[in-house]
C-alpha cells in the first residue's frame, strides 16, 4: 500500500481528517523511515490533490489538507509548489477546486502572522526555484480568468492574492540568466496584455516585468510588430527555404489538415468552424509558397485521396460517406470563403479568378482516384450502417455542380469539361424543391415543419444524406431554427430539432460539417440554464420538451468529446460540468439548500404511498439543473429505505416508474452513473441496485441517448470475463440482459456471435497506442498515401512530453532517408491548432523536448550529427514560420489576436534563441544557431536570431 492508496481508501470510507492524519503518521513510521521529509510531504500532498480530479471541490478533501498542514506533517511551502504544479493539469481546472486549494494556502499563511518569506517560501530559497513557482502561479491566474465565473468561489481573487504574495518574495534577480529573464518577461507580458487583471496584481506584475526588462536591455524590445512587418517578405518568396523548393505534389500536409477538419468537425478549427478553417488555409498557402492553382489542386487531390482510401473493398462505409459529404458538400463552400479572403488580402500575384480553372485539369487527370470513387456506388456495402451510406452519382458531375453553385468557376469552364452537365446532372433534392417551386432552404423549412410526421422526416433525412449538394441548405435551416427557438424560448420547436439530431446520426453528421456544433450546444445550455417553468401554461409538457434538449446536449458532448470544452455565447461562458458530475454526489446530507428543499418535495411526490403523483407546482418550483443533481440522491435514498425495510419494494418500483416516462427519463444518465459506481463500491453485493439498474437499462422507455451514454461504462463495470470477486458478489444475478442492452446501444452483435472477438483489457500500454497511431501516419505519408493523425486522441493516451519525445525519435530516424515527409509531419503536429483540452505542443517541444534532442546530437558521429542538426533546423524554421503565418492569418481573417498555440510566436522564438545561445558550448546548439541565422527569410521574420550576429 502507498500513501495515495491509504488516502483514497480513507476518503471513500468517510474517515475524518484527524483519523486520516493519524493513519498517515502510522504508515510513515512503519514504512517510510528511510525516506526524506521532502519526498514524504510531496507524496501526502499529491495523494489528496489527485482525488480532486474525481471529487471536484470536495470540502472533506480540503479538510484533509488543512489537518495535514496544521499537524506539521505537510509544510506550507511544499504544498504550495505541488499544488501550483498540479494546477497546470486540465483535470483540476474546476473553479471550486482551485479556489478551495488557494484558500487553504492563504488562510494558513495569514494565520501564521509571518511574511511570505518564511511562510510560503523557505528562507534561502534559490531565485531560480522561486521564479519557477511564480511562473506556475501566473499560469494559475491565467487559467482562473479562462474558467467559468462562479458566484460562490472567487478564484481570480484568490489566485491574484497568491501571486502578489509570491512576487513580494523576489528580492534579487541578478543571478538569473538572460534566457530565463526572457522567458519570465514573456510570460508576465502575455498575462498583462491578454487578461483584464485587478489593479493590485497588475501593479505588482508590471513592476516585476519592468525589473526583468532592465536585465534584458534591448533584447526585451523585440516585439511582435517587428515580425509582422516582415511577413509580407515571405508572401513574395519562398516560405521555407531550408530544404530547397517546396514540393509541388505534396499531399502529406493537406491530408493531415483535412483529416483534422473531420476529426474535430464539431469544435474549434473543425469543418463547421468556417472562419477559423479559412485562417488555417490562408496560413497553409503562405507557408507552402504554392501558387493558387497548385494550392487548389493539391488540396482537392488530397481530399479525393482521403475519400478513395476510406472506401473498403466491399463498398462505401459511413466513413467514406462522411468524406464524400465533406468533399462535395462542404469543401467548395470553404474554398469560396477562402478565395474571398485571399483576394482581399492580396496574397499572391496570380489571378484568383482563373486559379481553379487551371487546377481542374490536374485534378481530373487523377482517373485512378475518380474511378474508385465512382465505382464504389455500384458495389456492396461493408458496415452495419450501410443504409446510411451515400449512394453517389458521378463524382465529377457533383463536384463541378458545387463549384459552379458557390461561384468558384463559371458556366463556360464547366461546359468545356462536361458539355452535358446542365442536361445530365440534376441533384435529387434540388429537383424536388424546384418541382415544388421552392429553393432548397424553403424546401427544408416546409419538410421539417412541426406538423411533419417522424416517418416523413426520416425519409427526408435519408434522401438528403445521399445528396451532398443539399447539405449546406439543410444545415443552414436546422442551425437557424435551433438558435431562433432558443432565443425565442420556443420549447416545442427546439425539442423537435433536438429529437431529430439525437435520433438520426446522419442529421448531426450533415450539420457538424457545416455548422459549429459547440455554438449550438452553447445555446442549448443557455436555454436550460435560463428556462423558467413558472411562466409556462403546461409545465409537464414543458419539462418533457426540456428533457429532449438535455439529452441532445449530453449525447452531442459525448459523441464529439466536448466534455472539457468551455462553451460561449458572446461574452457569456457556459459550463456543462453539471452533466458530467451528476451522480457523483448522491448522499442526502451533501445536498445544498436549494437541492435539499427540492429533494424533500420530489421524494414525497415519488416515494410516499399517500402521494397523488407529480403536481404542476413541484415542476414549476424545480430548475432543470437541480432535478439533474437530485435524481441520483432520490434513487439512493429510496433504495436505502428499501434495503432497511422501511419502504415496500412496490413503492420503490412505483417511484422508479416515473423516471421511465418522458417527464423524467432525461435525468437517467446521472442515475445510471451513480448506480454503476455504487455497485462497484459495494463489491457487487448489491441486489437492489442491480435490479434497479436492470429495470432502467432494459426498459423500452429508456431513451436511446441515455443507453448510448451509459453503455461503455456498463460493459467496463460488468466485463464478459468476470474476476472471482465480481462473481462472488453477484451471486446468482443474471447480467446478460444488462450487457446485451449496453452492447445493443453501441451497435455490437450479441455476445454468442462475438465471443471470439473479446479483447483483453489488462496490460494495455496507452502510450504505445499513441505511438502506433503516429507510426501509421508516418508509414502512410512515406508511402505516398493520405496521412491521418488524431493528435488529440494521442494526447489522451500519452503525456505530451513523452509523446513528442517518442515521435521525434522516429522522425529523426526517418529523416536519415528523406527529410521532407518527417518535416511536414512534425510541422503539422506542432502547429495545427487543436481543441482547448489538448496542451499546446509547440512551446512544449521548443522549451522542454528540443534541449534534450540537441544534447543527444552532440554524442552522435559527425555524419549523423550533421543530419540530425539539419533535421532540427528544418523543423524549427518550418514550425515557427507556420505558427507565425497562423497567428497573422487569425488576426487578418478573423480579427482575433490570441495565442492559439499556447504562447505568442514572438516569445517562443525569443526564448528559443536565448536557450540556443546559452547552450552555445555544445557543438549541435552552435550549428543549429548558425544555420538558422543563415536563412534570410527566417531571420526577417524572427530578428531575435540576428541580434548577436
């Protein structure tokens, strides 16, 4: 047993803080007598901090920490450093948690009556170590301003107080290096520029930045404006000359970018996020230095390649259907937006009006791709969702029609390629709309009216899914109806839209390619948060409709992995955390005042034999979020009463039956989450909980969205090959109906048909899986195929530093044969903006991983060292140049001046230059610096590299 296990067991068993600290002292005296005090205190601190990931803002955990510090088992300075380091993890980014931990530090400090030096910081603390602590405190403050505002926790105030106290401990910075001063100056400046700080912390932070600037002298005055003035120099020449001329037949970068748009289509910088996709394309054009015609041909050929590769030998699949929907239905619209921006920016001298005209012959000469795409429609189908696959018409005709429709080419150009297109090709849904004397948006408005039957809507969706030419119009109508119904508080219309998107996967697929799903989820969250049942005439119907909205939010967040996303509407931030944490707090005594009152009313209405059911008054008085929070507690209390024989089983089942009706079944995801956790906590010896779980999961009234949300957790809780302790706890209980309901929700076959395919769950090396995903992408790219790499998924499987170290070991080996593919793949990994939950990789690479790569190059034989240095120079120049173009494109096309890659490119380049000069004693560092300063376009964009030449 470790301290971490002891703390977890004590907390989950409800042991008080005083008893826990006694157990810790006993454990230390018997097992850790030879360990150092610093190591023990760090372990105690981390053993509690890690639990906040699963129990955010738990006051019992806060009491553990207070007791540890009060008893002297944990010193305040060590807890401060471990907390600030742990606070960098997104898993702790909860306002209640972070504020609670800040208050532990601040309260204990103020109680000592001592100054910050001696209380928060030990006497004689080295300046370097103190500045690292301050750096983490600055990052905590930045995080505080990015998290949702809480009326109960003043995190920004607490984080500001903590930073002010730490900055007061800085007395002598004369011993720090220029590189360190540059790094801390950049961090302080970014915080001052990007966050609206309170007056007190701003004044102290400005003084700190000024002190650093005095150490730096002129180096500190190299600002972003000096670089931006030079970006135009790259647009007229080569963007990356370190490896000679750019390839004119490259699909590596384009296929990686396009796959990223599909992987993240519902989030920022995904297919549905038009303005940001345009910024990425503008940056890609500037970085590649391609002519517009070459850019168009490479991008479209890459999309065609991705589409062709997604088709299985048996025919089209759901993946190939999405790729066709994107290539035909979405890509032309994105290119039209891109061309409009490119023309206004004057990116190139070529005539944009004829750029695509010159690219089309190159594209249509790829008969190998076109024939595979067209022949797929005549073949069989390979997956269970075959009826949802697009059964395509001729791709060339569809694509030309779309290019003509969005205004990228003229009719005369189309006629020279396919003279019969106007007569031979008529999009299905557009033809139906024409026959009804309607345009496409008007046609969908009529067909999706509230009076339409579910059967008619299903038929319409299948017809639309097979016709990518109508997807943009469909998405426009659905997105407009969604936002207007939330703004107008039209619960019935919003309910119908949400039910359609939840029930029909293809509808959400079409919408996700054309509209930013996170914006729709934000409107839905605001609707749920603001909804007031007191003003409606029929609260039962209103709550039922509201339930459809909640189910849409839950299902969409789960499907597109948006759990850590911060949703916004204008300046308003909305948090979906209440959905994820529903079920974590089920003990009645833990409920807050509002929740406690609602619990009492609902418990009486549902589980009191004398109750007449759910009255309108209780529905009007209960907010939806409150109902979600108390539903698990209602089940927990009723089942405990039944177990103690204080409630008849019939009364319990009668109360549960209410939750299987449309009025309350939308609350069941949190209830099932609670049941699964409680069954495990009881060692599976929980017959009442198991029966209730079986009742919910096997009921025909349980919403499919709830089943889909709960299925994976259910199968993990009840594995096919049950260990002995699970089997002994279950006794004779039959799990088969529960597992079958979960498998069916996931689209898996019955277990009798699939037993031989059950995969072992032990000894899974998650980091190795991330490595394999990268290896697959590298192999595909080197083989001339379209490459796909879901970096966000890799970072869920492996820590960022380990992931980068692993892939650069493989890239360095591949670079000994050919540098172009490894350079492009590395540039994509480091500079493609990703979801907020993923850490920014470029600063991590430049400041944490690169130093070890440079040091290891010194030990190589001269020939190998030269190759390694050339590769690192290629990656550094390519990545920083790409990042600079992205930063500039974000400013010019979107009007956004923000650091989408974690830090400004200026500060990253400045810090890197300082690091390389500081390591100048190593031959590799000197060679890299020499090569970079010799690349004139690079130096023009990053003058810091020429500062000492």
